[in-house]
């Protein structure tokens, strides 16, 4: 079963949990250049490794980033997001002092909100139909 793309195994479970995450900059300021996005990806990959999360895909534009992550059931998405945003903001402020000009009032790189969506697998209608078709014990 582990041969199926995205399926991972833990000590007592087999899982394929994927989430699409989107983080926007505070006030949607166009902050990032290619070199910033390259560094953001490196930092976020490092944070993901600490959580045993696989960063499957990363990309972004001047005011937001998209991540596709494959995470184990032991990781809360909210904790992962908190670390990703916190560590990346701190590292970028340290390494790129010019970014401070973009968020001097808020003293934050990222907006307080984020988008998270589970992805992959069968559509909900198919899952509902499958569950509904199960036979109850007599």
C-alpha cells in the first residue's frame, strides 16, 4: 500500500493527509522577490522536516505563498502553520533588513489569517456513497 503516491506509514497507522496552505503578507503588501521566495521555501522545508511533514510543493508571488504538505496524523495543522509563519518571519527579518520597510507599522510579515484545505482522495459525494453502502451487522 505504501507504493501509492502520498501514502505514508506510521507505527500504528497508514495515512495520506495532504493540505493546501496559503499565507498572505500583512496588508497584502507586495514584499517578495525571487530571492525572498527561494529563502522562504528553504526555511519552510526546514520547519516541515522538524515536524516530520513533507513539503510536496511550494510557490508564491509577491504577496502570498502556496504550500502543499503531506503531514502525519500526529501533527495539528494549526501548530504547523504557527511554526511555518513564525520561523519564516523571524528568519526573513534577520536576513533581509530591507523587508522591515514593508511592515514597519504592523511589525509582522504575515497576515494573522491563513487558508487551509484538505486535498486529494475521492470527492465527498463518493465517500458519502461508500459509507452509506456499508452493511450494518444484523
